[in-house]
C-alpha cells in the first residue's frame, strides 16, 4: 500500500456564511454586507468568512457572528441574554464553481435575534445594513438608493432563501419564534413575529388562544407593560418546550 500523500489531492477551503434574521419595523430582515474586496467587489453578500485552521465550524460561525453583529451565540440551556442570538447550522453548499477564487465549501448557519440596532461593518465588508428579505431576494437584484441593483454575491441568494424557509417552517412546530423576542414579551409582540416571518396577518384572539393554550410554550412573568400603547399587556417568557404540540400551522397564502 502506497503511503498517503496529501499533495495528491486538490486543496480546498471551508467558509461559514451567516443568515442573520431579525424583525425590524414589523418586517423580516436579513443582514447584508457590501464586499470591499474581490471577488464581487462592491456587491452585497451575506456575512461570513474562512474557517481558521484551529477552529471547528460552530466556533467559526460564533466568531463571525460576534465580529459582524456583536452578538454572542446563545446557549439554549442558559438564561436568555440581552446580546444573545440563536445560532444553528443550516446547510452545506459545495458547487465547484460557487467561488471564482478556488474550490470553496460553505457551511451556512442561521442566526435569529430580537430587533437589532444598525449593524457595524467588519472584516472585508465595506458597509453593512439590514434589508427586508423580499428586497434582498428580488429577481432584479438588490442595491441601496442610487446604486445599480445586482444579485447577491456567490450563491448567497439561495443560502438566504433556504435560511428564510427554515425559519418559516421551524416556527410552526418549535418555540423558535421566541428567539426573535426580548427575554420578556407580550403575546402581541410574539404575534407580530409570526406575521413578519410568515408574511401574513393573523387573528389576534385565535393566536392568543393557541399560544397560551400550548403546553410549555409561554410562561407568565407576573408583570405587564404598556410599551405597545393602550392597556397594560401581560408579559411572558419562553417556556421549556422546544417542540409545540399542537403545532402553529402556517396559513396558506
């Protein structure tokens, strides 16, 4: 048997790309960065970067999340934190021609967090901004005011579409929608998350009955708030359930 020769195999790189979703002004938005370097210089893309030799994939994704947003990956077994975000692996993308530099395999991750402030650009990102996912996925491409529209760089439109669909389907059967909410929230605030992610309008009374009647979904905190205006609304926090039974089925549009 001939000895193993690593030089006999073509080298390739591994990156992590982040689909960072939040709800801003009642719309589902994703973080986009304008690339400051080639390839696709000047084009908008998802945040991400190369995996370092001493990193595993989850560590690389968590590092990029901190660098791009200032958010820490939230430990589901720990109490909710103000700068925490839900982070999970989404899918792997390995088309040989997806990156013109060399063979690059990307392991995409999905990050969800409550209403986030204006982003800061980091790494090779020339600028960064939140944009509604429908605008980013527009067939004609995306561009800021006065810019020519162009598709997202690399295969990031596909990655973003996959991340959005993961979020839309997962909030049906899991408590993931609470990741878009602050540690304490009202049923109305949670309903607006579902409406933004699904792109539908839900009946407030039916929604309240479903979420408060689903075992382990919500736990009353004993407090109230008037931050949404009107009468004081009861505050809840996420319960211990990870799977919802019965599920919150997405209305057919």
